[in-house]
């Protein structure tokens, strides 16, 4: 059990709502967020009704995926392992190209420590993506239908989890701010003692608190900060995430049409397999967003590199 497991657990928590995905993957998934319907079509909630503001922000989530999948991005991940005194023991830097292939998010490693991959590593990445492409290109109608059904089921489960988020917290309007020229609500979230989870792992929400920055126009999450306020356990011997672990998630508006992930930062400590304590600091920066229209067509290596 290593730090990759810890990061995956925290990523899942963050994507799910107030401490969760991706990174899908996973690395945090870029999430677009302007709904298909015009925000003018519905009345704005009262600025004093924080619960309603958050509810609306969750309900627009299902519009996000289709727009986000039209963009590729570059992700630079800096991971620092810390000793018991908080000093950096080691630093790993990896850079990925992020794209959607046949409707699935794919991360292709392109640099380590800000240097191009060595020839052996490059060949390994090319072999991985060729296998991925071949797998989807050769799948039959029944296999494809099964895969798409699984994806849709996962999306629906995520939506249900997000609705649990609305019920899991007492939301309080802490004020209003301007971020990049946009007016945003600032909302504090504290776990409710009477919350009864309906989805798997939603009970973990009682162990976190957070602050949300939600833009007024269409209720997109511009920023979220989360802190664990109790020990979070996964399984009997998997991991325990310690109190005081923190996450920050930020989005930015791209091409005037979609909100996409800009930054994901993590400062966490955990006991893995109930044996070893680990502490990490990680920052992922997403940049170089580019739009393409490939639909569900499978792209080859050369086509990916040309985008």
C-alpha cells in the first residue's frame, strides 16, 4: 500500500463533493459547468439561502461532462513526501497530456522532472496508449453498450452522492467576493449531526468541513477548500486519513463557454495498512486547454500529438 492509494482515495472523496474526481483517476477530472439551459430561465435564489445556492450548483453538474470532453489539457503534478518534522524528503514531478478517448479520460505521461521522457519510457507510454486504442477499436456492439452503460451508471451514482452532499451539511453564507472579475458567493459548510447517508461512503462527509466559492451567474464552483475534522478510515486495514488533511480545488472559465479545473492541491497525512504513516504535499496545475471535436472516434498516436 503506497502513496498512490492515498491520493486515489482523496481524489475520489474530492470529486464526490466536499473532499473528493479525479483526478479522476485518478487525477481530478476537468469539469465544465455552464448548463445547457439559460440561467435567466430560472429565478435566482435568495442571497441569504446558502442551502439553495449549493443545491442548484449540484443540479447543474450533469451538464458538465459533455462540454468538458471536448477539451484536451496539460497537467503538471508536483508531489512532495515529507518526514515527521514536515521537511521535504523527496520531490517527484510528472507532466501529462489529458484527453478523452472514446468517451474515457486518458492521461499520457510526457515528462518527468520537467524533462522529456527517455526513449524506453516513451516507448512504454506509446505501447500503453496503443493497447487502449486497440481495445476500444476492436470492441463489438455488445461490449461497447456494456461499457457505456457502466459509465452512465457511475455518473448517476456520482450525482446521487452529490445530492447527499447537499443534505450532509449546514451551509452558511459567509459573504460575497470577486474572483477574476466575477461575483461569487462564499459559503461555509459544517457537517450535520442528523445526516443519514443514502450512498456508499457518504458517511465520510461527517468527517470534513469546507468553504465554497460559487459564482452567481450559473452556480459554478469556482473554488473549494476542504479540511478533515476527524480520522477517516477505509476498510479494516486499508488506510486512515488523519485529522487536519486539506484539499483545495479551483476552476477557471475557458473560451467563454466552460469551467475547467485549474488547480488541485493536497496536504495530507495517513496511516497506510495500519503500519506506516505517510505525509504528502501535492499540487496539480492544469493548463494549455485546447478544444477539439472528435466525437466518439478513436484517435491514433499521431493524431493525438497533432492536437
